[in-house]
């Protein structure tokens, strides 16, 4: 982060609420007292599990240069031990965090590209950064820092060399993407797809689409451009109802970036043509075609030449725990543990099915946050698994058990085992699998299937 003067912070906090004891500039921003560095500003935000106001003293002890706290905070309750610390008392710490990030972006003069969608946001964001980095100083959100807490922190990681920032935008409630756009001020947006995720809090697929549309509405008002997946029916329907300049990516003849001649090799890595030019990816899945093409379209829209962007596509790599394919003692492993929804799970099964393997195994954990549709959507996924060429399905979680039962209804030959813990998963896999077999690990973040994969890895290496 580039230093910000105390006066700038006071203007945000409003002079009546700022107590300036020193003019030390802010050199970083933190909301976590465990990782705060000396000289950083600590913003005490209230989260779902904890309240940053409970850790103000710890932040000061670790060298925080300033504290932002909400109105109820009493400055006299902390000990500064003769250190000069700036205190800013605000009405809403989280709102302040976003406003400060917006001010910092304006100060740097950085252009921004926003990326949203049900699946593939992080991959598309990373791909855009990689492509643009050929000609520009580009940076992206840290990991999946895509909410009202994480996106501002990603912005504070930018510096004076940054020309363009690619920011992932997630959401769990209406209005969240709208607020993220207010902070990031994107001129280019990417809408990858719309599917069943966070339906527990949003209630319906229509509400999910409306929440995603907040980015389109914001960029439209700015006169910007939105890159859309024109093969996603929900995205197309959304785009027809909103007046905006669109760049279309898909297989239709009217697309600005047209995908054609799709094929997949024995390692599940696809080949295709993009506007007539041949592309061979070294990452698995048909979904990677769309993620890479969307990233290229956004990069070209920003200003990079098509030919330069095209050369980067074979070099693209997926983030950790997102369809990472590797060999483990003669067994092919697909590590897709990071998260799961019906759409991404179907794509993962498709990748497993296209692999050359003696036998195909799948470890499937619950898909969370699906609300009242959870049972039916898990049964739908089970039907898809049953109709695939998966030989053995290991389920983990009550909802995944429904998928297993449904898979057997459609395929009497598939072996289904319901597991109670990670060790049981790893033990059964190590007993049943041999060289030339393949296994997919897929489940929601809360299921933490990487723990089962770690134990399985230990079993295999111990053989």
C-alpha cells in the first residue's frame, strides 16, 4: 500500500469524530489483529463470528498506527503505553473500510475490471491478470477476497505501479454487488454464469440473477462494457432486460468472440477455436474453454491485442483446489475441493468421465447453502453421476448421501459407499484404487474434503 496521510483518513471519518494524536501516515490496513503489522491502521469490523472491537488492545500492542472503531467505542478503555495512536470513531466501520478503499483507488488512478458469476470467478480473475500482465502492471484480488471485507483489503494491496486491478465480486445478499461496485468503480465487467449458489439466503434463482445484475446496472450507468457468457441462458435473459454495451462470448454466430470446434483429449484438456484461431489448453474441463475465452475477451476489451492474449491461453493454470489434476503413485487425482454447487459439480463429473482411466472414483461432499432446494438438487446431481461412467461413489454428509442413493437408482452397477469421516474415505480409496485409476474430490468449502485427500495421499505414499 502507498502511504495515506492522516488528514485523508480524518476527512473520511469526519473531523468531529477523529482524534488525531500524530501525523504518522497509514502504510497498510488490517481487520485482523492476529496478522496486523506495525504501522497499519486497524479497522474494527463486526463479523458473523467475532467483533473486531474485542481485539483493539491487541492491535495496539502489535504496533497499529491507528484504530477505526464504531460510535459505541470508548477511547479511554485502551492502553497506548505512551505510544501516539490515531483514533477514528465512525458510525459504521465496514462502510468506512469500503469508502477508504474507494478513496485509495482514486488516489492511485487505477482502472478496475470486475468479475462475478456463480462458478469460475477466481479462475477468470486470475486468467485476466495473467493475460494483461504481458503489457500492463496488472493485479488481482487476493485468493477469493470477493466480499465487503476482502475486496477493500485487496485494493489496499495495490501500489503506485498498478495500472489495472481485476477484482472478484461475490455475494450472499441483495445489494452486496452494488456496494462492491460503488467501492471498485469498474468500467469493464465480466458475468460468467448464473446458477444455484447462495440460494439459501437469496431464496430463488431469479433473486440470484437480480443480485448479479447489480454489476451490469452499475457499469451501464458509467457507460462501460460487460463481457457475458452468451451460452448461459440465464445470463442472456438478464442481458436482454438491461441496456448496456455487451461483449458476447460463446458458440453462437453473433458472438464477438466465437467458440467452435471443441474437443477434449484423454487428460480432459480441451482444444477449440476462438474466432477461427486454434487454441489448446493445458487445464481440464469444457468450463475452462469459457473461463479462458471470457478472460481473453475482457483483456482485449481493456486494450491488449488479440494475438498477444491468444498466446497466453496455453500457459494458463488453475488456482489451488480448483480442478487441479495430477498423478499420485499411478493414480490420477482431480483436486476440486475448494467449493461445489450443482453447476460446478456437473462440470467436475464431466472432467472425470473424460479422463482415460481403468476405473473412476468420486468423493462427493455436501453442496451447502442451497436452502429448501438442497434435497432436490443433490438428487439431480446424483442422477447425473449415475448416468456417467463413474464406477465408485464415496459420499460424505447427509445431503451427499441422497446423491448416492439417486445414483444407484439410475445405475445398478455403480458402487456407493457412505463415509462418516475423512479417515474412512482415505482408507476405502487406498484399499480399492490401483494404478491407472482416477479419483475426483468435490464438495463445498465447509466440507473440507482436502483433509480426506491429505490422508489419502499419506496412505498412497506409505504403500
